[in-house]
C-alpha cells in the first residue's frame, strides 16, 4: 500500500458506495453495520478490521496503527499524515460534494493524483 493507492481507494470507494460512513450513533466509522466504509476503511482489509477500531468517539488512524501490528504492516508504505488527512477529509465532510473538494485539496497538498468524478 502506498499513499496514492490509499487515496484512490478512499476516493473511488466512497464514490461507489454513494455516501459517507456513519455509525448508528452518527459518528464516522471505518465500517458501519450496512457495510459502508470510511475513506481509510476502504484500504483496510476485512480480515484485519476489528470492531474495537470503531469503539468510542472516533478512533483515529494513528491510534489504530498503534493497536495492531498487522494493520501497521499493511499501511507501512503510507505516510501517516496522508492517512490522517484522508480520515479527516471523510470525517469532516458534510456531504459527498464536500468530500470531493476535501480530497482534491488533499491531493494537491500531498502531490497525489486526483481523478475528477465523471458526470
């Protein structure tokens, strides 16, 4: 996994599911009951996901990386600041249009390639 792959997984994954991922309590979630995933959640293999990652009030990706060596190894090729910014872009977005804008700004900031949504 590298920065561009994590970014693409988030961008294209959230677009494909057509909505942001929120828990039943209204908090952002790596995985929600319906199967929707947050931006970073789209790069997290199902076999490495743990319910504890969504326990509490927004466990950030830097904490998750410290909880599980397998997750840390999976994301070893990614800059944690990029992962954190992907999470913030998702969790702070008010809707999908806002998410797109935040992801475009993130791409510019981290020298990643943003692919505009096809109309």
